[in-house]
């Protein structure tokens, strides 16, 4: 059996009617990173996977060596990680040659593959398990471009359930602290309605007096000028009133015999 840079060469065809095989380069997968889904010893690394070959097709090709737990097809080599729940739900397949990871249930299946000469051509589509082609495949690929309504509804329901739980928790916390006075004299007041607002601190008379003492009076220059003008106006007004009082007092002291 021919090898190329550590890869074994396996012939593969779409079905039994095809006489011109395609070549896959396979080897035992030995590396695993953290949270990787491809365990060493049970995973087959496949290179040069044709665009028409699907996960179902790879299962058909290698199912004779043992039960397969999962198949992962990537655009380029790399770790196979659990897809995030927040990943993009729109899927669009790229028409290119790819790499694949075929994970078997038993490690003995990998040993069996490594000992095989691959003189016979592996089939991607079989009579018992055919792979869709033509219009059926294109319709399936078109549907995969758009999210499944059921999956979208599940995501919406999950988000709304978490949002309602968060809102209810905040409401309960507001009710606990409502109308309570802290050591500084602040009273928490919560206002209800269709959309409850955040707790509002209502200042007491005691705290108001403290704040008035701490506040800076006439801090800005224009405030100082205005204060001086008002003070001068008050002094002038008082001066005029005092002058009038003095004149009246003088007039009252004059001697008037008749």
C-alpha cells in the first residue's frame, strides 16, 4: 500500500457506477487540545476530502472498519471544539476540498484501518444508505442556509425565560429595600407601575440641614459679584431708612411752646 509523508492513500468513489476513483490521505490522529472532541487513538484524520463528500458519505466509506460515533468536516486542520450556543445560526457550505475527523467508538477500528491495504475502492453512496445529489442536494443545501424555526423559537424562549427571571429578581430586591432608612438618613422609595423604576433616595430634613452646612456658598466669581451688589443695595436702603429716622427724631426734640 502506497504512503505519502506519513499518510496512507485510500481510493474512494461516489458510488459503484463510477470507475475513476478519488484519493483520500488518511492517518491516525494523535494530537488533542483542551476541550477537543477528537480523542487520540480513536480518531482518523482524513485529508483531501472532495466537496461532494458529506458526513454521511464518510460514514459509508469507513463503517466497514467499526462503529463510528461522530464525523467532523472542517475547511482546514484545527481543533474540533463544541460549537457555541451564540454562534451564527446561518450555515453556508463552501465548495472546496476539506479535511475530516472520523471518530470511532473503539480504538481497534483505527488499528484495523492502519493495517488495511485499501486495494478496494471505498464508496461514499451505497444502495442501503444513498447520498443525495442533484436537485435534492441543492434544495437541502438551500434550507441549511437559513435557521430552523424550531431552533430559533427555542433560543427566544430561553432568552425570555432568563430575562423574566432577572426582572422578577430585581423586583423582589427593590421590594425588600423599599421604605428603609439607612444610617445616613436616606430613605429608599420605590415607585410601582407598568415599568417599576429604580429605588429613589428621598432626603430627610436632618440630612438636608447637613447638606446645607456642607454646600459651598458663592463658589463662582459671578456669584461673589452678585452677592456684593445685593449686600451694598441692602446697606444703602438701610442707610436711607436710618437717615429718615434721625430726621424724625430731631424734629420731635424741637421746643414748641404754642
